[in-house]
């Protein structure tokens, strides 16, 4: 069947999405540094944090896509595990070194734990045995436990030791749930293709790797992002204010990332080895630069 109609509708490769995620993440961390050094209500810092809300949904989407398509998901999981360990070690070093006394990393968690647990959940969901699939709830429950730990520390002004801060996913159940839902969106995409096949008479296999499949998945994934973020917003509105560890209104800006997901082409794009490994190194290196400048200020 012809697949040339409206091809420009999906024009952003995975490489472009990753660059957008890196840029918006950098804005977010510069904003965090400014808040630490200038003040929580500094206008430029808040503006940068707002821009930064676009990063997480894109990283979660790329992780979900990576695990869905990867032929060696175990290697992918290992790389994330190594980075989670490196970041945990850095957090421990900074937290217990007097020279960094002004930097409190407890509220920020370990973002690679978010990605690691989300990837692990997908790996379990991809198993054929139901008793492995049901284990996918465990990473989500770990994220929920992190939410409880963050909330208790904030509301009771105490230190929680049963869940070390350097092992907590930064966005707790929100990020892990989002990764899982992006994967589940592929199941809904399959249901739509079956419906389209029955309606049009076109065999399902002929719809694979077409713009119809790509656009269907992008729309469903965007819907997942919107619905999950609104649920997160409602949770923030319904629980006691002292339990809320995120800016309830600002986090809704994450929905804007859906526009980029809608334009995703399904292609990996530029993926040289130096960029693959550089992507992992960029996170700790840019934090060293940003917060190093913060210490000088």
C-alpha cells in the first residue's frame, strides 16, 4: 500500500528528541542552581524550571521506545544500572563531604533509578510467562515508596533512612508509571490496527511500519502523557499540601512534550558510538559544570 501521504507529519527522529530533552534538562538544572543561589522565587530560575518540565516525558518516551525495540535489552538495562550506581556514588560523596555542605541533594533523587526501574518494568512485561509480567508492578511500587519517603521527609521534617535518598527515583511513581504506560500504548496501537484492518480490509501485517501505525502510536502516546500528567496533578491537589514535593501547576507543562512525541518519526537518526556514550556522560558532566559555577557564586 502507498505510504507517502502526509509523511512530513512525523519528522523528528529519536536523535532530535534526545537533543531537545538534553537542552530542556540543562535549562532545568541551571534554574535549580539559580534557585539555590539567588532564591526560590527568582523569575529567571522559575522560567528555566518551567522549560525543564519538557525533558522528563521525552526521556521516558525514549527509554520505552529503546526497550520496546532493543534486541539486547539486558545490555541496555546494564548501562542504566551502571549510571544509577555512578550517580548514587556521587550523591553519597557530595552529601558527606564538608566542602559541599551548602548543596542538599536529598530532594532530587537519582534520575537514573527512574529510567532503570522503568526499563526493568518493560523487560518484565515483555516476558511470555504471566508470573514474570506481574512482577512489573514491583518497580512501580518502589517508585511509590520513594514518594512516601520524600513526602515524610518534607511533611515531618525528618530523615528517612529505610529508603536511602541516593537510591530513590527522582520523580518516584510519576516517571516509572509514564514509562510503563508508553509501553502499554503499543498494545492499544495493536488494537487500533486490528480495528483499522477489519474496517478497511487491509491485512494487519500490511499496516506494520507504515505512517498509519506510526501516527496511531504517537497519538496514543501523547494521550498517555496528557492523562497521566493530569492524574499526577489531581494527586497533588487531593493529598495534604505538606506531602506535595513538586510544583503541582508547573509540572503540567510536561504535557507540551506531547507535541514532540506526536512528530516522532520512529527512526533512530544519528547514533554514532561517541554520541551513545556521550549521552550517558553528559548528565554528570553538565551537573558538575552547573553546580560548580553555583559554588563559585
